[in-house]
C-alpha cells in the first residue's frame, strides 16, 4: 500500500509532467504570490469566512492560492486561477 508521502511525490511528478506538456503547447501558469496584489484579469476571488483583517495594507492582497491561472502565449485565459483575498474590516 502506498504511503501518503509517496502519493504526494507521485502527485508532484504527475503535475510537473503535465505542466511540461502544457508548456510545449504554449499553455503556462501566471505567477501569483501570497500577500501580493490580486490581478483580477487572471483570477477569480472566492468567498472566505476566515479572511477578515483590520490591516488596511492587505486590501486586495492574496491570502491563499487555491489554483493558478493557465493562459496561452498571448495571455488568453484557458483556466482562471482561484484565490482567497483578505477582507479589510473597520472595527471602530
């Protein structure tokens, strides 16, 4: 029976091979990072119950990446990325 660790390694190998294949077809991912500004052109923010902050500097910043966006050579969206954004609340 495979261990969870070996399944994770296998999953990473499969995803790596798939990304290599897609890149040969001209399909690639856009780099997005946690705590960076959200590029709404390539991602679709998802609702979140645990994403409130009073830190105004986190407005429109990525809290969590659910999936990366895939685009063609000319930045035509193939699959939108999904992210969770910080929601700034004012308690005052």
